[in-house]
């Protein structure tokens, strides 16, 4: 009896399930034309398949620490921000600065004032208006000392920006409104009258006043510090506002749809994007740090794009399919073997000495003995490119002319002609190559010291330190390593960022190393303030030649961006700034085919 | 038992204080700071650095920073901010705007506590431990009962691999076998809400503990099997199916329990490699990253949590002893 009821119960359930699975029918009453007949028709509803947008699945590696335009600084943070937001300007495939949210911009005669005119009818992804007041807020927030953003100094050309940043917001006499009033950032109507708020559609003009000429500043306005995050969202979300898709409402090509911290971010196209095109696919970021696992996931079809690792390069090259899927293009960094110039060093007996690289002939010897092509091939598996110049290919100011090259015989001669007369006296100093300890860096450093031994007869000890310790050492002129592999990756595509920001003696980078060249300083100062763009470029070109001739470091190699990309991802247009993923700068050119 | 529990729990306070002090000293003596990032990119300028150091209290003397962390201190705005004694583990230096307790214990909106980073790590650790117990103990029992037979050799072969092979090597092998060749699971979990996604991570994480458990169980069983009381039980006519669970296993479990308690803590703390491989949103990776990033509050907070876990695990082991072996009295 018990079994009977069980079967009966199962039949009852099954019937209900089957009933639920019946196609829905609708009874319609149809009047047949010309007759009084009423016909009952059963209409069977046919389910319409939902059209799913294709998704581009990109592996970014490490999850971002903070996704806040005025606080972020890392590549993977910017990778998220630049899909959600767009600055006043942006960059095209050639890294030329082109209109972004601004339709046009104009400098005054001496480049101490820059006026942006926004495109009409700009909207955020939620349909709310985007006007100049939003960009005014973004820049103010970047400069506000309470924000303490890691890239806050990048807008220090703005009048009173460095002064405000240095003010103590906790001081009794601190008056924020006073600082805002005298800051060189003003949103207005076209006729100069004040805006009435964020809904003011006529508020389309943003005027920046600088404390010194800054004819490159329109390029800086393309980077993330000027992205217009909404003030009300930041305030509503509190300090952790950036961790929610609810508050990350932007004007970029995508809308942040889903955030699963440390797992994935999902984006959908923004139909209100005012840029050159609207992407035709969804974008999904995944965060797999282990390159071996990411490689397997790519081969298994679970990722559409992932950075390739040097360790997998041999496997990729040996496989015709993977080779065809491997995309390599110029990167944004130039790496050097840097010479410590300002610090005091100690020999094995503990006796202090000045840097031997203060002697230009020693610098020349080490520079000419650096086999950059051998490095690119042997150490980096051709995932870098040798260079004897500073600004990398693809960037404004790139110039192949250089007095430097790999010449071991000339290197030996230079060392012999130096104050040391040869390697012996140098060896007595106990030279060291300091590097951030990792298996890869150890391999690189061992290669380098062996080559210097082979070509110059110089003994260099390896000095591995923890990576963060390495950074700390290089930030202090007193502890800057005697020899260290270090470089520069561009913030924005302008020669000013490569030359003035990094090598001029009044900048922290040059001061840390102890480098100074008055001719270079004068040329870059003049170039920075020249409004004629052709003349400006020529001055930077001259400055670069002076720099190379002075040999502040052994040049070097340019990084390459290298990704594995599935064959169904088409239309990728890359720039050297696309170190996060291939095509990130202009994602609307990409299509993801069915597969 | 109650007195014993209270006494052990009270001992946690000086233990954790000592751990926090030692961690603080080591951490702050390590060169570099939270804003010493990629040397090939722009670094934080001096003005901003000063602002950040003031905000985080790094401009104060070391003793005051430690006291501020444990008890609390007045912030630059003049308000008192209570420290660890109030459950405040401090602000993260890298994940600006978030506190350590928020990062570790807060789940995304509308999600339960077990979807926090701590929750994920605990679930992964528990899954691995359950796997170790469910698989490791039976293997150990079988190997002991069938000593020097095929079953014993097979079991020890597998456990030797588990003990000697690092889990990141094991992980790649298992990924290739189960995901790439067999397509039974995905390498990358599309979501962590399905049990399917947890199989490989739990398996890889727990494999080493499974092997250790199996070997320990086997050794303990072999020792117990040779005891006089087992011979007596057999002489009295008791069936093997009664002798094994009631007389052998109960006594053999004591050394096994000894390792399983701390094993849970190790499984939770040792999940860094698994989290890195699978993009698993747990605590382990946050812990290791915080060290290289010099995220001081995160280092202190996660170290204290792990110390607490180990202490509680050891306490649990002691309590379980008293249930397994009635001769053990905890009160005296």
C-alpha cells in the first residue's frame, strides 16, 4: 500500500511537471472578414531565443586595489577606469591626442591658459547630462589634499594646485572654499558666466589657468585623473564607493555591470557613449595571476585574451596555432641599466667612495658593453626590443638617431681611457648590481654581470633585495644603487613626459640618480613652454640627443606587449599604451565572432 | 571543562598581543613602505606622501602607532578612533577607503557572510579538510588492515606523491587531466556559487593533508593492531567489524586528531597558491600581497586572524581528545 501511494505521488508530480512544460496556448477570437463567423484559434507561443551579446573575456592578472579615478595608479586599475570613463581628450591608434568629451581646445598665446569646449548633449551611461562642472569637480578632487591621490602631482601646472595640495586640511585656518576660488580650474558657459550646477546644459566650457606655460596639458587631460566620476555617487557610496557598479556611472565606452571582487568584472556597451564608436560586445575581466593556469585556460577556450609569459614563448612558437594567435606589439616602457651618481658607496673594507660613474668614460664603457640585442634574445626571448635611444617607437618624439651602440672593443678602450685605467681598480671597489629578487630577475642579473665580466673584465656582485625594498632604495638619493635595472613607462604620449619629467635635474627621478646636465635642462625648459608644436618637437629632439651623448645610463631595451588572442576576436587596433590588453584604447573597433 | 575553556580563551589575549607586537616590529623594520610601488612608473610625490603618512599615522612614534592599532588614538581631525580592542583592524593602505575587517569579513551586497574573503577561505579549508578526512582515514585504515598487500602499496604510493609533490605542481597536472583532457570541470570558475567550481581547488589544497592523514592513520592503526587488548578482543570472539571501529579506530584516532586540528589552520592559511592559480577570492592571496605591498594593517590583521585560528584549532584538538580518550581530563 505504501508503495502504491508513493507511485501515485510521483505520477502526480510528473503530471504537474509535464503540464508546466506544455507549450503555452492562447485562445484567440478571430473574426473572419466578410462573414459573421467567429473562429476560435489556438495560438501556440513559440519562445523567441534571447540574443546574447558576445563577450570578450580578458585576463588581467591582479585584481585592482582601488578603482577611483583620482586615487588609482596601477595599470589594472586604469584598465577598468578607461572603459567606464572618458577624459576631455583621448588618444587614437597613433597616440595622437584627439577630442574625447571635449570637441575642441585652445591655448592662449603663451600657453598659460587652456580652454576646453565640450561636445554638445554629452550624457553619462544612465542618461544624466555630463557638463563642464563635472570635469571641474574631477580636477578639484584630484588636487584636493584630502584625496591624496597617488597621481595628484600630475596636474601641478594648474595655478595654486601645488600650494593647495600642500595645505593641511586639518589645520584650524584651512578654508577649502578659498582654495577653490583661487584654483585655476573654472567651469562656465561659453560667455564666461558661471554654471548653475550639474544639470546646466549650457555649462560647456572648462578653463584651466597655469602657473607656467604648459602646451602639453591637453594630453594630460586624456588620462584617468580627469575622469568625471559623479560627486553624488562618491558621497553616497562613502570611502568604498568605487567597489560597487551602482556608483561607477561613467561616460566611457562601457557600463560596469557586475563586480565580483577578486573574481570578475563584467561590462556592457554604453549606448550613450559620445566617442568614435560603441562596442558590439560585452567585456569581462578575469583575474588569474598564475600565468601557467591562464595559458591552459586560454588553450581550453575559457579566455579570449591573456598576456603571454616568457616561459611559454617556446611552446607558443613551436605550435602553429598558438603562434598565429600570439599578438606582439610595441610597449610603453624603456628599460635601462642605471648608474648611481649621487650616493656614497662602500668598498669591501668599508671605505666609502664616490660613484665611479661620475667619470663619463666609465659610463661610456658600461653603455657600449651592454649587448641590448643579446639581452632581448637570450634573456627576454625576443619579448623586448633593443634600443639605444630613450623615447620608444610609436610615441611622439621617437628618434632613431643615437651615438650609442653595442661595441665591446670601444667599451674596453673607454674603460682604459677612464680615470681607473682598466677593470682592476674598479674591481677593488666591489661593484654591485641591485635588483628586486625573483627567479626572473636573478636570471637577468646573472646574464648581465657575466657579460660585463666577459667584455670589460669587471666583477660585479649580485645584490638581490625584496621588490619593495628595491623601490625604496631607488627613491632615496642616498641609497640609490650603484647599478640597477630600471626604466620608465609613459604616463601620457608626449615627449615632455619622457624627457622633462624623468631626466631634468629639478625632477625627483633625476635627483634620485643624481643626474644633471645644464644643456639638457635648458632645452627641455624651453621646449616645455614653446607653443609652436613643430619647434617644440625639435627642441625635445635636441634634448634627447644631448641626453644620449651624456650617457646617464646604459641604454637599454623597449618592452613589448604580448598577448594570446583567440581567432574569433577581430579588428584589434593596438597602441603602445595598451599594456592592459590589446585594443583597450579603442575597444569599439573590436568584434567578437560566434565560435 | 568550562573552567578549562575559559582559562584557555583568556590565554589567547596575551598570545595574540605578543603575536601582534612581534609582527609589528618585524613589519615596520622591513625596508620600504606602502607607497613604494613599481619603480618603472611615477611614484607618489613628497607632498602627497606627507599627507598619506599623516592620515595613516605613520608620522607618529612607533610605540604610539602600535598603541593606536591595539587601543586607539586621536586622528588628525581630533576624534578618537578605537583600535583592535573595538574590533577595528585599521584601514587598508592599498585598498583606499576600506578597513581590514571590511575587506576580510564583508560579503558583497546581499550576499551572506560566507561569501566574504574569510568565508571563502574557511569554506575552502573545510572542504579540503573534509576531503582529507573522508579519503585519507579510510586509505590509512585499508593500508593498515591489508599491510604489505597491493592495497597497502597502492595507498602508500599515492600518499607519497601527495606528501612529496608541491601542490602547485599537483595543481597543474590535475588541471590538465580534469579540465583540459577530460573536460569534467572548467579551469576558471565562471562563478563560485556552484559546487563544481570547488572540486579542483579543494582537491589540490587537500591532497597533501590527505596523504599525511592517511600515513598517520596507517601508522597509528598498525601500532594499535598489535596491542594486547586487540588480541584479547579477538580471543573473546568479537567480529572484526566490531573490533575495527570500536577498539582500533578510536585509539588510532588520537594522533590523527592531533594533526587535523592545526591542519585546518594550515589549509586556511596555505591557500595562497590555490587562490593564485584559480583566482579564488580568499584571504591567502590578500595576506601574501599585503606583505609585498607593505599594507601594514592588512599584515597585522591577517596575521592575528591566522594566529587565532591556530590557537582555536589547538584548543579544539584538546577538547576532542577528552571525548576520544576518557582517560584524558582537561580540568586538572
